[in-house]
């Protein structure tokens, strides 16, 4: 039985998984949390990684465990669809995301 999707060797929660549902339900909390930071996308790295959020996140040392939460709080639907019109993204705290995930029973 398939337990999770694997994308670029990292898990993205399955569409009907508890983890995905809980993180999606917490998107406003994550977006507005005091530890969430606004990250400015530099023109030089943003342009070089056009069409690839996955690579952009890796180059900026963003933990893979928070890729999905970053996507949902910024309206990103595909890691391979980098939008050069986006100048900033919100990045939730890795610790806050881990705390939410740890509470899933």
C-alpha cells in the first residue's frame, strides 16, 4: 500500500493523509505565527531557478520538511512552477511545523 508520495527523494504528504489535512487546516496559523519570516526572493537566484521551487528552497538552505507548509501558506501548487512575479514568500518556523506534526495522533 502506498503511504506517501515521493518527490525528489523527499515526502510530500498524500492527499488524504492526516499530516496533509492538519497542516492545511493550520495554514493561517502558520502564515500569521510570530516566528514565520518573510523571505525576499533575490532576482539573481530567483531567475536562475525559474520553474523550480524545489531547487530554490535547497539553495537557500530551507529544510525539506517545511516545503509543503511553505507551499500551502504561499499558494504554491507545484514545486516545479516557480513564478518570477513573486518577490517574497512566507517561511514558517521549522520548529512550529514539527510541533504541529508531532500532535497528530
